[in-house]
C-alpha cells in the first residue's frame, strides 16, 4: 500500500529515462521542485534540448537497455522515472534501484510503480493531490478540478485557514507547551465567537480573539474541555 507524502526535492537527483513527451513533462515537474534533473534517452524533445542549452537539465544520450549505462545513471539518482514504452527496462531498473536505495516511478506501469506522481491542485495555500493509481487519468483530473472548485466556492474555509495559521504561529511565539497546543488546535475552533468572526470574514478579529483565548487557557482562566479533544481526535 502506497503512502501519500509531500517530499522536498530541492537539490535531489532525478533521472528520467525517456526524452519524449512524458519524459519532458516529468523533467519539467521535478525542475520546478528544484531537483537536479538528468535525462537518459536515445532522442530528446526540442523542449528538453532547449532546457539543456539553458543549463537546466543534463542530457545523456544512451540506451537504457545497456547495463553499464543504466547502472551508472540509476546509481546517481535519488529517484528514477521510466518514461518509455519498453517494459523490459522496468525489471532491470527496479533491480538496480534496490541496490542503491533509489526510488522508482514507472510512468509505463501504474501497478508496479513504487512512486506515484499525482495530479496536483492548489487554492490559497491549500494543496491537494489526486490519483486513481493508473485506472484513469481523465477521472483523476476531474476529481482534482472538483476539489478545487469546492474549495474556491467555500470562502469561509479559506478565512478559517488564515485564522488557524495565525493561531499556530501565535502559540509557537508564546512557547505554549506542545501538548497544550495540540489540544487547543481542536478546542478553539469550537468557540462560538471565533466561528462567528470567521463566518463574517473578519480574519483580523478572529486573530485577536484566538490570541485572547490562548492567553486565557495558558493562564488558567479557562479550562480545556477534554471531551472536545477526544471527539476531534
């Protein structure tokens, strides 16, 4: 069972096997994430050639079926993406990758891939990713677009996010003990005045109110309702 994660790729080595359309798309995606990208292929798209001329990607002209060439490049990578239709390459890539503890993304085999590259979306700091794990990219895109539309139409949710982010920063600035912070993340959103301010789109008012609530909980003027914490968890 694959575990969904957001991983920082700044400075990490990514090998793309295949210089066609899919390989180009994956190369650009990892470039945007700050990775060092190398493409191994017999031919390269014009876009990849341009990126190479700009010094953004490294192109290695070679055959992925050649054992020495394949191992030299897979051993360099933190992640390797196979973006060519030759399924016979997959077994060897997986074998070498295990040897060097390199993660594998098989763009040509959704069932065997170790890493899935999902369809992404973002609305005002809320990021989400969707995959059907190879069943249908069309459906995955539709679900992603539906989630985006839902968030965009729920303005209260975005104001709630801004207020909760302020709560998080304020408690850290005040050095509120972590155990209390974890409880207050769930208790404060149940406060009627806080919820009313968010509904009214009064983010600044909500920020001031959460500061007041935190101070009261820390000083002992208010007691944490443990039942709310248990329900929330």
